[in-house]
C-alpha cells in the first residue's frame, strides 16, 4: 500500500491509539494531566508513523522485486485490409460480438449462463484468430520476398545453360547453384502449404464461431427453458460440441505454427 493507503488502514490507528493510551496511563501518575496527555499523543503518533514508514518500505521492496518470468509475445503485423486472413479475423470478431450482445438478453438464468459460458470460451478463440492472421501475414511477406515465379524461371534458365556446359569446373559450380535454388524452392513450397493449411483452419474456426452465434441466438429466442426444455437442452449440447470442435481447430493451427 502507498503512504495514503497506510494512513487509511484502521489497524494502524487502533495500534497507535492503544499505544498512546498505555503511555498516558503509565505516565499519568508521574506527570501533570495535560503533560501526560501530550506524551500519550506523541507516543501514538510515533507508533503510527513507524507503522506507515515500515509498510511503505515493504511495499517499495515488493515493487522492486523481480517479476515472475513471462513468455514474451511475438510482435506480429496486422493483417492487410482486403486480405483473406483479415476478412476471416473480422468475421470471427463479429461472431463473438453477436454472442456478447445475446449474453445479457435472456431472463432465464440457465439460458443466460449457458450463452455467457459460450461467450467466455469464444473470446480467447477470437484472440487466437488475430494471432493466426498475423502469422499468415508473415508467411505472405516471406513468400513475396522469395519471388516464387522468378525463382522458377531462374531454375529453368540454369538447367537450360547446364545442358550446353562442357567444362567440368563450370558444371560443378552450376550444380551448386542449382542445389541452392532447389533448396529455396522447397522452402517456398513449405511456406505455401503451411499458409494454405492455416487459412483453412482459420476458415473452419470462423465458420464454427458463426455457428455458435447462430445457435446462441436460437437459444435466446426460445425463451425460458421451461417452455421447451428438450429443445433448449439439445441446443446447449450442440453448442458444447461445436465449441469443442472450434477449440480443437485452433489447437491444430497452433500445432502447425509450432512446426514452422
């Protein structure tokens, strides 16, 4: 606590009052009444001041203590407007926003609780979609920098020149260059496959979140669960299964990222 918080702490004032009262009681017989009161007030003030100082120093040491290690987060780029990943991210966020609007509408506490639970578990999924969109953007920029079309043309051109090469030393250097170009082409192929896989996972997750929003709307529109308990229970079961599938899709996408 700060000094102000320490001063607002009732225990500090209580301890100071008790200490001052004891001082007054002990010194009352040796000093005149007003003098004993003054000494008692002084003792109480000293006790309170000491308590505040020690508490503030302890808080300062706590503030200076090393924090638990936190895994640093990657500084990922924003998905470019108009890109596939940006559109999927936006759709996901809109689906969660719809669930947020629905969560506080039901009067039935059970239905409200179920929708709020789905909302609470969908929000981290939407956050993961933002991360996935950033990583797809990194893959896009890497592919752009690799210039796949020019790389393919360069490999074809080198292979054409090698057909007419008779000098052994030149041939050896050309083979080294071709091996390096082939390695780059393999890297580009991996980037393309992983990008396409991530986008497919993002699309499945987006559709899953939109389905959760639609089913949540059905549940809210149903009214009190007591009116149609069987239907309400069926919708909640579907919501649970769909939410599990959405979370599993995000975990699969994270596994792909770990393989990168």
